[in-house]
C-alpha cells in the first residue's frame, strides 16, 4: 500500500509549527511532514495532525501549559477566601487567573461602594487597600494642609517675606539698615496668617509696609500700610546736618511740611 496523498504547502503554519516539506523517512503507509517549531526544534508530524490542528508544537507548548497549570493549581490551593478584608477592600469572588503576570485576580468591593479588580500579590502585600478613593482623599488632605492661607503669590505675602528677609538674613543687601540695627520681626508675625489678620490687605498698589517708629520693630501697632510719600516723611533724623546745603535743608523742610520759627 502506497503512501497516502496529503497536500500541505511548504510554509504552512499550524500553531508554533511551520511546514518545511514532506518527510519520506517514516513508513509509506502514513504521510509525515518535516516541521520547524518556533522554539528551534524540528519534528516530523503526521499530515492529518497538521491539517486538523491537533499538533501545534514539538511538545514545548504542552510543557509550558503544564507548568502554568501547576502554578495555577498552587494559587488555587492558596486562593483568598471570599469575605477577606484588606483595608477598605472586601474580596467578593475569584475572577480569573492572569497567565501574563502569573497572578490571581479578585473582584473586590470597597467601603465607598465601588467595585474593582485586584490581584493577590497587591492584596496580600498591603499595596491595595482601596479602589483608589483612599489615595484621592490623601491627596486632597495634602492639598488642604499645603494651602494654609492661599495667598502665597499675593503682594501682601511678598511684603511679609521681604520684611522677614531684611531683618533675619544678613546676606540681603539692606540687612544693615534693619536686622543689622537690631530691628526684629515679632514672634507673632513669623506666621503669615497672623500677620495678615493684624495688617489686613494693602489698600492699593501704591501702599507698602512702613514702621511708624523707624527705630522700632515690626510688630502690631508700629507697622502700617503707607504710600511712598508717607514713608518719605517718616525717615530717620539726619545725623550730620552739616553735610547738607541750605537749599537741601529747606527742600527737606518743605517736603516734610515743617515750618521754621522766625527769630526775633
């Protein structure tokens, strides 16, 4: 009896197998084809097995499947019971086995009412504690803590920061006129919130901080919002008047709105 006639084209693909051609070495009663497996092995396969799709590899696929099944069975034995809680999550049911990441997926219900899918590794390690609502709440709380006054980009905040810098930081250019002379910022105003409570918002863009007593500290009762003209009238007294000419002294007297008594 001759070899049965089964036509399978060279290059035909069945699963992981690629047909290379007819294999004439087996008995003539059966038609075999030499095939190359994607794992690199060559194998002789019956034509009927290729045509029906019954054989799809050299055997490597079966071994890998058996290995995956063994891992699945291992996870099946250690399956998390329904009703087990992890943080805000309660396991409702086993959903599926994910062979790509080799983990068991569970359907969980969160205390907020939402349902979500979590794998066994994240649940048992404590990385998954909610459907995501816990993370959102923490972000919101962090934002609230960071936003203590909501005025960090306002002119009032810039004025408060500049006041502290010139009194507390020797590297600031004007420190010698403030902190260098012993002028300090009161402890209460180390908080911008308390500062703005005492001073309020500046009346206009033309106003800035001004100490009423130019030799006093920055503290409630000695600081006001003043214009440049008001601040100019509140400068420290001249130390050496002989450095100035008569015209400069008269201009300063006029600017300050003072009067010179007439000598009799």
